[in-house]
């Protein structure tokens, strides 16, 4: 049975598990998603090209990719900090803080959007202190970043946390006994260990942010060319019965996030392999 | 229970309800956002009247959302017996894309199949601190206007066309000047929500903007909900006659065997009782008697129709709201 | 009890503070405060905003909003959607993790990426795809209409969309866990004569049970909370095809802000309770193991 594509193993169940995985994946994800691509090509190429390169759509790519990138990076920094504190330190209420990290997964995105908007408008709890400083959050690209960070943060924390908890203490001690200072230990020992996890967390946060809809439309203000995210334009196209146009934009986004995820998964695997090799 | 017996019983139940009229008749009314409160009352009144007349119970479900989104759902298979949407273009689309009703649907009921009308008015903050009286005040620098996005909201399309119509009239039909006016107006809009209710929330709850462009019925509802000490309604000198139409979705109703009751349901909207319920919810009645009775509710305003000024919805949609249309140009500069 | 013995050393090393791993108090408290501040601003404050607005009109209004028949039917529908999609994704998650973590084969990276895809698909598109397939204008549209089978704008569509959106959660949770555990224990069990299923239930399952529970908790929470995708396929028929998040939107759009936030707070409470419960169980077993 063993085709060249699989390394032999004494563990049983590869073929049933593999077949089931592929079957279920195809039924729930791949075949439905292919509808997007098949629907988009029901129109002429010139129409599709016009749709995906029209100025509003290009402006929305800029916002969606830009804001997701910034939000992903903030998530990486803040998420790493949170994971570090949760793994390394003891403080009262730690269990609760740990549980709360997952809240953005669980809170309906529309609720998150409404709550964030009410916090950050000029008369909101936070907005009223930011407004005198000249910082406007709600109805600006900054608001989009805030919503996307809310969405992305748990992905990073949950990716880094287990790795940090499992990290071998002896490595750090060895480094210290060889004369490394705290910062060197962090930079040369700890950081390389968590780097793949940070990458995974970033990739997931970024990819999720790219498609996010519910929480963003409330806080974005939805001004054409300025604060319209790409998923909103997909919806707008649908309202005009332009299914081909809508699915064409969707296909562009799908392809982009697929390539991104693929690249980061490969990168992560490579770093992991490199590490285990020594 | 074995599946076969289950199916047999289900079938028997189904047959029973069809043959002996055992269960209540079910209708689905797919409507746009602002009509929730209206149809809650209409449904109760109609069910009572239908029961008295035929002895049959009728249960009406409601579905609400943006007008175009709702039309699209019906096209994609949402089982609506009747549609009551924000503008004729959306029902035209159902006829065009899914052929669920004939293209001449709008001629089947009186008054362009619109049992009630509305218009576009302004909602301003209490005391009208920015002295907003008419359309010209909306394009003044420093006035912040809240309106939904016309590409996704039916009410917003009426508002956009109302502003355009006003500018045309003021400038003796100069199309260029009208476009300039509308462009200046939308430059004063800081937030484009996707629907009318979203805009009301932005204006009322978030405290953004000096004036909200809204359906008349929505503005009065907001006044009731939010309090007369917070906002007031300003009616401009000239506005558009907004006609939200209704229709039976023939093929769906035929399949459900509900054609008769669906028709009666829509006709009920034209009766004195239906018209009064509409007027109580701030929809302008078509019936002269009911209109006279509720005259004090509605400010006198000069109204123009979309057919007069824009040559109908198909043309207006194509020129102004389709991709690359006049509305898009505003933001491209 | 081989599993416990093997697990212990790893847990212990990270739990015992040693000099180099112990940061000076200033750094420790500084970082802790910073992290808590970040959590506070990004996560706790929106949650507090939900609760404040939920109770803005007092407890009676709150309870009335939750007891309303439409709310109850939304709760039932949400539970049904989660009740079907979570077990489906659970079985898939275990099978996928087994395949990916325990075997080496070509195209593994691709498979992992494909499993992640539903995370990256915009909720709008996740709903749309099912409309494109099962809608009246879709691939199977006319066949379904002829046979009077309703998928979209009915319960099956809502379940499908929920399953799609929560697809990766369990798998994503298990893959790194099983990878880090390796397969020595399984191989040992097989050498000692265990059958495949014995090995799975006696070794693999106990090893992954917390990760599995965690994945299920997340999957459930997300299934209950999904908004965008379900919104596209629901049809928004009051009392029939509205899930809890959609019901929140409806109440909000009816200017019933405290009602909307009351229902939203219900969802948050469910989330916080399950997440805290999971922490508690984890702590319990750790304690049991170290005795």
C-alpha cells in the first residue's frame, strides 16, 4: 500500500484517517469554495479585470491588507507579552485573565463591533479622552485596526503560550551559566524557540483579519476610497446582483490569503525542522 | 419510531392540513428595515379580519433587512409569499432575475402598488443648533450630514434623489449644478452606514453629525423612541414622493397555495383600517379620508415623483447608483 | 499510567523557578501590568460595555429580553447549529490531526493550509458559497425546488455555514499538540500487542484530552457566536431562522439597545463560563497528577 509519497510507519490508521480528512475537507470546504471561482468565471475576463482593479476596490485592498498587517503586528507584540506573563508569572486573577483571552473567539463579531464603536466614538468611554489629543479612532482606518487587533490577539496568545510553557528551562540555565545576560538569553534562546509560533499566530491573525466583516463595518465608517474594507465591497456588489463581480473580488482575497498561509506554514515547518536538527 | 412510520404520519398530517384546513395558513412577508413595527400591527389586524371572514387562522412571519439584500434573498430562494420593499427597482429585480412574478407587477394594485407613501425629511438635534431648514443648509461648510450608503440602502437612494431633484429645480434643470450640489452634500457626510437603521444609531446613539437624512416614518419613530427632548424633525420645502411598493410573489404563493390570502393581505393595506394603521406609523396614507383624518401628523411639503424627474427607477439606478455611476464619481474626484 | 510519568518532568521543569528564569520584581510587575492593561483595553472594556448597556434599564428589562419567545427560539436554533457542527468537526479534527501529526507524507503543508482556509475566508463569502450552490439560482437550485427541499434560508443552511466557519478549530488545536508529543507511546503500546483502537483510546485520547476539550470549547463558542456567514444564509425570518447573534442585530435595529445587549451578554456569559470551567478542569487534573 505504501506509495512513495508516504514514509512507512508502524502506526495504524493512516489511510482511513487520511481519506476521511480529504473527504470531509472536500465536502465542507473545497467544493463549496470552488463555487466562488466557478461563479466568477461566468462573466467575461474584461469585466472581471475591471471589477478587481477598479479604484474603490484597489483602495479597499490597501485598507484591508494594510490594516490587517498592522493589526497582526500589534497582535504579535501584545500577544507575546500576554503569553509571556501568563506562562512565567504568578498573579491574582491569572486564571480569569487566561480565560478572557479567548473572548474575541466567542463574542459575536457584530456585538464586538457595536461595543468597540460605542467605546471609541468621540463621546465614548475611551474616545472622549483620545479626542482632545487629536486621535480619532471610530470611523477612521485606526478604528479598523483596533477592531482587527481585537479579533487577532487570541490567535497569537494561544499559538505562543504552549510553546513558551514547554520551552526547556535547562537551555536558558545553560546559556546563563555560560555567561549570557538576561537580554541575550531572551534574544538568543527564547525568541528562536517561539519564533515559529509567533509566525503561525501572525498568519492566523492576519488571515482572519483580512476577511473580518461584522466587527469592522460598525467602526469603520465605510467611506468609499477611505474606510471601505474589501468584504464590504463584496456585499455591495451582491446587492447590485453582480454575483460574478462579487465572487471575483472574493477569489482575489481567497488566493491572497491562501498563498500567505501556505508560505507561513512552510516557513514554520522549515524553522521547526531546522531546530530539531540542532 | 421507524422512519417510514414517521414519514407516513408527517404525510398524513400534511394531507390533513391541506384537505381539511386544519392548521393555520402560513404567509411569509419579506420586507425592508423600517417596516417592522408597521407590519406587526398589520399582521395582527389582518389575521383577525381573515379569521372573521373565512374562519381560517393565518400566521404571518416577517423577515426584515436592507431592501436590496431582501430582494436578493428572494431571488436566491427565500420563500416569500409577499414582498413589501423599499423601492420598485428591487421588486423589478426579482421579476427580472428569478421570474417569480410578471414584469408588469406594479400595475396590479392601485397607486403603483404602493398602499402608503413616505418622503425624505431631516432629523436634527434638539433646538436645531445649526439652523437647518432646507436642503441648502446641508451643503454649508461645517455641517455634518449622516446618511446611509445609496449603493446598499433603499432609503438612502430616495434621499440622494430628493437632494438631486431639489438642486435641479433650484437651478432650472441644470444637470451639472445638481451634480455639484449632491457632491458637496456627500462631502459633508463623515459616516456612510449600510442601512437606514445604522445611520439613525450613528446619529442618535453615537452623537455624530448635525443632521440625519431619513425616511419620514423612520424620523418620527426615532423621535418617539429617542425622545422629543433630544431630536426634532425638519421638513424641507421640496422632497421626493417615496413609494415603497408591495406585491404577491406569484410562483411562490402558487406553490404554497396561498395566492388568495396573500392577495387579500395586500388589499387589506388599502382598506380604511390598513390605511389608519399605516398613518399611525407615520406612513402617508393614499386614502383621502384617512389622509384628512391624520393631516396634522404630516407637514405640508411639495413632492415630486421619481418618474417625473428621473424617468423611473431603471434609469435612475443605472445613471446614479450602478458601479462607475454618478455616486461613485463623488468619491473618485 | 505511563502517560503521567512521561508528562511529569516536562511540566515540572517549567513550573520550578530557577534564578535565570526569575525576572527581577520590577520587570515582573511591570510586564504583568502592561499585559493586563492591554487585555483590559482590548478585551475587558468591550465586555464591560456590553454588560453596562445590557443592564442600563435594570434587571426586569434584562430578564424580559431573555425570556421573550423569539429569543428562546433563537437560543434553540443556535444550540442546534452548534450541536450538529461541533461533533462533526470534532471527529474530523481527530482524524486530521492523526494523519498530519503522526505520519510523514508529501503535500502535508498544503493539507495544513487547506484546513486553515476557513479562518481566512471572509464570513460573507462563507455564507455566499452555500447560496451559490443551494440557492434558487445555484447549482442544485432547481432540483431542490422541484423536490421541495430547503437548504439555504432554512436550518440546514445555517448548520452548513456554522460547520464551515468552525471547521479548523479542533484540528488546529490538536495538530501542534500531537506533533509535540511524538508517537513513542503509541509505538510502545503497539509493540506490547495493543490493537489500533486500544492504542487510540488508552494512549492517544488521554494524551490529547485537554487539547481536544479546548478545541471543542472554542468551536462551540464560535459556533454560537457566528454572525456574518449565518446572516447570509438565514433569511432573517423572525422566530424561525434567527440565531442568537442575528437576534442581537434585530433587537439593536429595533432601537431595543438594552435587549440587544442583554442577549449579547448572555453569549458572553456562556463564553466566559466555559472558558473558566476549562481552566479549572485543567488545574484539577494537574493537581491530581502531581500527588
